[in-house]
C-alpha cells in the first residue's frame, strides 16, 4: 500500500508540474481517494501526537 501511495504521489507531482493551478485529475473513484487522504491524515496526526507526547 505504501508503495502504491508513493507512486500515486509521483504521478500527482508529475501531472501538476505544468504551472497550471488546476485540480489534479486522478483516475480513481472518489471513495478510494478519500480513503487514501484519510490514511495520510491519520498518519500525520499520529506523528504529531507522538511528538506532543514526548
């Protein structure tokens, strides 16, 4: 899963590198996008929480 997300991020970066301020069009259902976004947010929140606790 982590590898898939890395590939996805690379694709997103490549597709948005042509200085146009347009939303990224990823070829996947919104439910999948939402799930990935939620997982990323959860990981970030966990990291923040662990830093706060230290």
